[in-house]
């Protein structure tokens, strides 16, 4: 028993030693957020389903160019990534999401390196923690989609450009990596990569006299090398489909830029980004105000100029969707780290000011009423933030209490998250009160900052454990797990006789053995199985029997 105790102590010492390494501590922070789930997974309809299914087409057919049978409107980078993951781990939801998870981890590391250059080590570490706590970012890091891998390449390009300034001896290689990253970004998101490239122009042009990146030929060489996979794919598509292959790519981006397909107005991101990154967006506004008041030499166009220009681009772009703004979230995290770090400093100084104010003489500028008001407002910000989050915690607790009385399992599940977050954020004012009303000097700004972060981490980890971030279509999952259904689908090819929509894509992904896509039931062989939509049922003339019904779809068997 003593041996086991000593072994445990030795292991614990090693864990504490490794936790002092920043990358290891970031891994300990992010891995539970990425991996916690209910043990059940199902794909999100529409985008995630499309990417997972098209990648499976590549895997099943072995055709890595155009297995869908016609010219495609997107570059194949995300399909290649997911299909490669299928090759390594087999076809599943987890393997489809694996590339985004890995890219999400690397994004944290790159933000940390960027932050160390621009803001310092402590704020950089805080920015990485905050990035993983932004809801939309974490959700996207657990989806089979190209957004996070593309943003990883954008951040790598920016980091390479900044490193090229710091290490002139290696500037040609580093600038080459920047160009290569943007070129590969086209493979992942086609023309969407130009939005962050344009947002980087203020830095590239305004600071050009210092870094000379735009006149460095290695940047353009790297860009060309990065474009080679896309150009080869386009050429092979051209051999099959001619001009239509290029027309599909251009037509899709023109369509997105010319019409609002989702009816989200120009103010969409003004409310959507704060909602999907709450509460860190508001700390980010404080950080932005601080940087506008005291600009950071050399890097202001990265930390402030890039997100401002990108936000303007996204707002003017006609099609506005939440995930289009994901490239802003790392910068929101860095700005939030600036704001929260500054509040932590004010929190620490506030104690010194309160304890020494009775012994100090009245400052000369105290006679200026406006200056006095502004200074007091600034010094009271940590207290006001503490009480505001305390009130928010009480509101969340009340909401959770009412939600627990609901008979709806979906609402009760969300009530658990409200309860955890509400109880956690009540700690924020308690830390403040403990320090300034009860004189607990050990409650430093580290405790105060942690009282914001840890409740959010626990809530998101619980969200993952409940399946909120992994099990998006439990009805499909339960249906395909039924023994009677699985025995048919695992042993017989199933034909498809239904229009393609976002839910039918899930049928394609979860059906193990595929028959052909047919237009009428007359094309179905006798005793074959097929998926049909409920709307097509009235048009069927041949005898058939319904095996099962899933939402608006039916699995049938043709009898003759």
C-alpha cells in the first residue's frame, strides 16, 4: 500500500513538472473540451453531413478528383483531409471530425506564439485559454468542416511573417511558409481565403518600409507552390468537364457575394458574434479600447487592423453565416486577454489603493471633477464586472430552476449547463468580496481571473459529456442502431429515390452499402431496398412494403 502511495506521489510530481510547460498545460486544458462526449455521436445535418458524405465517396470509389460525377463548386482540400482520416481510422463521426480537432489544437499553439510576440507570455497563454472557451470556436473544432484547418493556415502565415521580422537570417524561409499557407488555404476554402489575405493588407502595406514582405519573392514562390494541388485538381477536372469545372468555382463565390441566401442583414455579425463568443467578446471590446488608447508599436495593424478590416469585409459580403466569422475569434480571444489581463491588474492595484488611500495626501488632479470621475470609474471596473457576473449567475440559476420543471428532455439538459455556469460565476463576486471586505490577501488576480475561466470550462466540458457538441441527430443514430434495420443495411445494397436535401445526406452517410441513385421506382430491381421521400410515395405504382420510417423518409422493399 505504501508503495502505491509513493508511486502516486511520484506520478503527481511528474504531472506538476510537465504542467509548467506551456504547451502541455494548454493540452491539458483543451483535450477534455475536445474529447468529452456522451459516448454517442451523430453528424450535424447540412454542412457537416455534406463534407462527411462527399469524403466517404472519395474513400469508397478511390476517385480523389470528382467522385460525385460532375463539376464541383468547392475545392477538394477538406474532402481529402477527411478521406485520409477515414483511411487511417475507418469511417465514423470521430474520424470525420479528427482533422478539425487537430487543427484546433494547433491554432491554440499558434495563438500562444503570436501572443508571445505581440503581448507577452502571460497574456498569450490567457488568450489561448479564452479561445478554447468561445462556444462557436469549440463547436467548430469538433465538426467535420474546413473552417478551423483554414484558419490554422491563416494564423500560421501571420506567425511566419512576424517571425521573419524577428529572425532576418531566416526571413526567406519564413516568408515562403507564409505564402505556402495562403496557397494551401485556397485548396481548403477556395476563394474565401482571399478575405483574410485582404484583411492583412494594412499590415503588409502600412508596415512595408520595415519588413518588405511584399517585395520578397519567396512569398510569391510559396503562394505558387501552395496553389499547385489546386491547379492540378482543376486541370484534371478540366479534362473531364471542360470549362464547367472553373465555372462552378467562380459561380459559387459570385452567388454567395451577390445574394443574401439566408436573409441575414448587414447587422447580422453585430449581434451574432457577441452571442457566439459570450462573454469574451465584451472583454475583447475593453481590450480594443485599451489598444486604441495605447497602441502597440509594430503590431497594431495585426491586432486591431486585421479584425476590423475582416469584420467590414464579412458584413459587406451578401451571404452572412456564423461560421464565416470564425477567423475573427482568435483575435477576439487576444483582445479579450488584453482586457481581462488589464482588469486583473486593476483588481490587484485596487487593494493597494484602498489600503493606502487614508494615509496619502489628496492628489493635485483630484480637483478636476471629470478626471476624478473617470479615474474612479476605471478603478471600479473590476468590482463592477464582479457584481455583474454575480447577477448573471443568479439569473442563470433562476432560469435553470424553472427549466428543470419542464418535461422536455432537451430543455432539462440545457438547464444542467445553466446551473453549472450560474453557480460558477457566483464565485467571481465572492472572490472580490473575500479580498476587499474580509481582507483575504491571498485572493490575488490569479484567483479572480480563474473564476471567469473555470466555470466556462466546466460548462463546456459538461456540454460535451451530454452530447450537446457531438450528438446532433440522435434520431438518425438510434434508427440505424436498431438490430432489425442494421441487419438489412449491412447485407443489402440500398437504392436512393429521394431528392437531395440536408437530412437525406445523412441517409447517404449512414447507409453502409449503396445502390444507385434512380429517378423512378421502375428502375429498381425486384426485391431490392430503397430510400424514398414521403412526397414520392403517391407516385409509386409497383407493389412494395415499408420496412421503416425515419422523419420524412421511408425504407422500402420492392416486391416485384
